[in-house]
């Protein structure tokens, strides 16, 4: 490691950073897109939680050979106290085997300890979301890695440095040109209708209750999604009360929600149906009230979602779920296939020996 300097980023480093990043992409070591100046500045310099002193460079005789980026605790609105995040660490292929990665990680750990971090995570909770390319597709992508790519060239480095795997997610993908509605879906819908359960597009004028489902699932996230989407519907009615508008501006039109409704209660939903600029069919997830599970609600709603994406002219869709999640059965039966696994990793930054 003689002669290697680890230091904070300087503006004149941009070309060297792009060279290291794109060398790793070109070698197939990582799934990231090739780095552009605009993307680098937007994601790693100006993004939520980004601080220039937490983008560290490894150089020898003025030659940039590697980089590491981290996010310190309490630097973005949803930060957890004591939690720091590792965004990326890259060493150019020509300079590996010299301890650069270990030196970069050691320097970032020291900085995060100074900021009172007790754990360094590789996780989707990092506010810096890096887009990645889905292998074997015509340029289709996803806008966030939920953890460490288990198939990347440097995966083994992290356990060797003390990171522990806490959870694993699998990414599933489908080219929507291949989607066909399974023949049994209408039959399942009819069976649900016989039980008084409607499945299909939601009309917010129904004013159905959904807090019971969210309470039983234990998710304020789903509650917020439903509140936001139904409020958008109210705000866009011809005679809408301007109190529903933020800053006096009528918001964009509501996005479709697909729901299961029983006796005035939402007991399952998926959506909202949206198509991103990349052509990806986007949605927040899928939820079923525990009181209505094992009846085919999720299967129907998910397939209705795929059909809605096709109608919106989305090109593909992707999602993440737990590697051991039973929901994979629903997704796979609809035609999605697993393409990559990601590990949520954690590194303890507390010095336990000193504490004893």
C-alpha cells in the first residue's frame, strides 16, 4: 500500500472517478449504468444525505484508483439515529490486490464513527438510490439496489471485512410483451364476487375504510399510500375544495388503484398504476388484509396490475421481495422471473473490546 493516499473528493477528481466507475462497469463487475458527469453530481454530490467529505478517493501519484461513498447519520429526513450507509466502493480493475478497498473502507468507518454512527449498512434505506441494469434484458433497469448485489465481483470482500448478512431479497422481472392473463383469473374473481368481495379499479367516491387492514398488517406505509392516492382523487374533482391542494396548486390527476373491497372496507390493494420514463411499470407493492388471505385476492390483484401496465404501454416491470417470501409464488405464476439477489449487510462500528 506504499504511496496510496486516501482523501476527500475535490472537484478536479470528476474525470478520474468517471474512469474508475466506467472501468468497473465495462469489466462486468457491477450492474450500474456507465457514469456521466450529470448523474455523478446529481446522485453522489447533491443527493439527500450527500456530503463531499464522505466521498473518499484513493490515489497514487495523482492517479485515482478507487473511491468510496457513504451517508452519515442524521443527514436526511428519514435517517435513523446512529445508522450510516455505504453507497458504493469501487477499485479500478488494474489496481486491485493492493489493499485499496480495505483502506477506503477503514477511512469511511473512521469518519462515520466521528459522526456517532454505531452501524454501517448496505441497504435500500440509503437515500442515495443507484440505478442498475437488469442482466439479459434490452437495457431495462431498476431505480434502486436494495442491498449488496450478491452476484457482483466484489461480494466476498464484505464478509471478509466484518459485514454480516441480515436479510436477502430477490429481484423479479418481466418483459410485459410476454404477459398473458392466466385463464383462471376471471374464475377466481367470480368466486370472490360470490363472497361479496369486489376486485378491480377503485373509485375513491366510495370512501371505503382502510385503517382496519393497515392496522392488521401493521403498516403505516400502506396507510399513507392509500391516503395520498385517494386525496389526489378528491383534489381533482371539478368542484374540489382548494384545501386539498398544496400551495394553492391543483395536483396531478390520481393514479389508478386496484383494490379488493368488502362491505365498505378495502381488504386488499395494489398500485398505484404508473409508468416511469424508462418504460417500467411502477407500483408501491401489494397488500392483503390478513382476514382475507388464502382466497386468491393477491393473485387476482397482481394480474390485474400486470394487465393495467400493458394498457398503459409499460415495457417491463420489476419488484423486490424477500428471498423466502411466499409471495414469490404469486409473482412467478404471473410470469415474473428472478434475476438477481441482494443482501442487506451491516457492519458493527462500536469498539466492543474498548467498551469492556
